[in-house]
C-alpha cells in the first residue's frame, strides 16, 4: 500500500491526491473523484479508523474502528456540513 502525505491528504492505496473536504475534531472528511457509480457520499478517517456515509439521506454505509460515540459525532458533522448539498 502506498501512503503519502499530500496537500490534499493521505492517498492510501491510491497514487493520486485525495481531496479533503473538512477536518474537524480529528475527523478528516474526504472523497474519491472516480466513484461516479455510487450515490453521493463522504469517507471519514481518524487514525486507523474509517467510515463511509451516504449523503441523501445521511446513512452510515460502513465503519471500522470507531466507537458508537464517534459514529454519532461523524453523523452529526455530516448532517451539519454536507446533507444540504445536492
């Protein structure tokens, strides 16, 4: 796996920058520009924990490593910052 810090964020297994939308409370919200076949969504990372949420309506797709209170906070932040965007 290639990991590289860029001005857009950590690229993980991809070799191109991953745009960061928001960093708050240690959570990094980001997206991959090549996921056109899926409904609008955001990815979230904090340390080694990751999650993915649909935006319309806001719904948790998956989460790994986050506890219940962190998932609740991620959902709140997603509703506040992203649910109004179509």
